[in-house]
C-alpha cells in the first residue's frame, strides 16, 4: 500500500545532534540502504528523488523530515522500524526495492569487468525467517529485555513483533525473555540467542555469556533448564554445549532427508529461499558424473546433488559433517556421499584430488573461497557452481575462474534477508 499520510512527514529517527540543518535531494541509494545526496551526504530512511531535511556534519546525517516523498514510498509494516537496526528498507515499494538489489549485484560484478545474464531475483516473503539472532540485556521481574540492536547503538529494541520472523519465533518471545533472565550473573555478559525454528520446535544456542569467571553457576544453569522446559523449547545450548534438550533432538528436512542439527548449526535463513536455491543448483548440476560439494554444512545441497552423481562433501565444522553422515545412513536413492571435516582455507581440495571431479560446488562464508578457487581454477573441472552471501567476494573469486578459462553463464540473485541491503546469489560457470 502507498502511504496515505500527508506529504510533509517526520522520518523515524532519534532527535538530531549538533550541526546545521540543510535541505537535500536524494539522487540514489547507497550500498547500505541509505539515501545518497551530492556531497556526499547519506540520509537514512530516504529514497531516490526525495527532497529531505537533514542535520549534522560529515557524510552521515540525521533525517529530520521528508519534504517531498517518492511515489515509491510505502508505510513500513513494523512499529519498530526506524529505531530497530534489523531492517533498513521497509519504506520502499517491493518492486523498486528488488530491482535495486538486482542492479546493485550487476554493478558489483561490473567492477570486476564481469558481464553475464542476471536472472529475476527470488523474493522471500514476510514472516518467513526461521533463523534470527536476538540480543539480551538485563531486565526486571524475572525477564530479560530481548530484541535487535538499535541502529548505530549497543542498546536494543525490546521487540514485540517482527514481520521478518517465522510466527513461531515471535510467539516464543515471552518464554525467551524468561529463559534469558539467569544469564546475567557477570556484568560483562552480553548474551545473544541464536534462534532456529526447526521441524521439532525452537532450538536456541546462546553465546556472549562471560566465561572467564567460570561461566554460569549451577543454580543459574538449573534455572535456565527449568525455563527451557517451561517454554517448550526443543533444545537450549550454550556455545554448542547442551543445557537442555527435549526427548526429540531438533531436526529439519533437506529435500526428502531428515537431518538432526548439531547445536548452533548453520542453515539457510528462509526455507522457501533454500528450496529455490537447491532446485537451481540441482538443475545446473544435471549430467555431472562426480561432484565436489565444498563448504557443504549439514548438506543443504549435498543430498540433491547425490541424487545426480556421487558426491565428495567437505566442511570445516566437524559436528556438521557428523550430522550429514548420520543423515546419509537413512537417506534413500543417493548415488553415494563421502563426507570429510576439512578446513578448506588451510587445506583446500587440491588440484590432484579433483582429477575425477567434473563439477565443483562451493558455498563459503562471507569472506569467500579464495584459496579453494585457485585450486579449482588450476584443475580440469569443467563446471563450477558458486553460492555466495557476499557479491563482492563472489566477484573476486569469479574473476579468478574467468581468467582460468571459465565463462560465468548466469547468476541467480536471492533476496533472503528481507528489507536489508544484503543480496545472495548463485553463479554457474562452464569452462
């Protein structure tokens, strides 16, 4: 819906600090989702074409008022928007927002002199994130404050609703506040609850509890377990160490395969996006005879690939590989999976180890796969599929492959982190 409010409206920002007030016209969107005016001046929660009043000094200014709004401006769906640092772009009409993400990806590739077919972007719907990180601060009356950090602050918004999160996570917020209450025995503790909505309930791994003084006392651990049971959580762990678990270990289905998750396991954030990505990778992998699935995690792509050809799977997380191997033992119709816990930065799969591999798939962290890509580039692998959450490092790695004789045939952009500036992608290379 378009906004029905008057043309002259206040932007959702804290009171301005010292500095002169000026009126500027936003020319384009900056890379972090702030409007960019000549100067340069960055103004949060503004859109291209808008005339706005800002205050402050330097490049980053406080937006005081939207004087002439863009026709693409819409009413943000979340009451916390503007204070909460979790979302930056709820005020932008969906089609324009998605087009900006796609064009930003094209621009990132262009900086490495890469031109290719960029497909329409996959858009994750609201209320679909199964994985969120919630920060906790000490509260009162047996409950912690729980939410996302305020924009440009260490303090947090004690959220009541969240239009990006799976409704099961939002429904569990009161129980999670009670769960976090025993975590503040030490003043340096700043806990983060890494929450995953699994097929068997809510799974929580807690980090940021001060441990040098001995960690939580036995009494605090007992209260934590009691609150976990009372809240109906599937599992609660602290830095991977289980503090409470229900009778059924939390699991998810990856295609037709049930995978029991290790504490703190990485998963794609949105199930619908994961399915779209797996389908795309499987289609691009058709006809392969032997596959390497590198940075495989618990098997996001492994099981679909193993229906095509035998797969060698590697990841730096030993618990993830153990979970993958356990799932392989019960998975039907696979052509074979050999999985290894292996640090692919310090010990990438080498050229000589890829003699029989004709397809390499890699899905690294944000830093990219620089060490591994050098080995792939020097091998006789004929096809590569790169999955990335960071277009800049993907473009860097793609340049290495292109200079080795690969062609980037097409890129599939994925908007998995709704209303943020982040965009993910899958690229298909052929030699």
